[in-house]
């Protein structure tokens, strides 16, 4: 499966949507973009991992894959 997350970019009068093509994503939540590095970050709840990749979908890396279980607050 690909990560098809729509992100609105730019100021309100010039916003546009884009799709991020990343293979292997099962259930992405909490997607964030670092404009300085052009990296996107997301949590995949199916694999209990925090991931990152370049904006074009390349260089996918799992950053954290431990201790992401359900915690009671």
C-alpha cells in the first residue's frame, strides 16, 4: 500500500494538495513535514513504528519500532 496523505501546502490563498508515494505503509496517522529537510514523518499504527522518508517517497526509514504499545493516560 502507498501512503496517500493529502497535505495542504502554502498560504491559504495559494494552497494545493499533494500525494506522497511511499510503499509499505499500512495505517499512517500523525503525518508531519519538516520543510528544512524535506522529510515527512508518520506513525504507522499497524506496525507500531515511527517512520520518515524524503518528500518524494524515497529513503524510507523506520526511526522507532519499540515501545509504541497502548499506554493508559
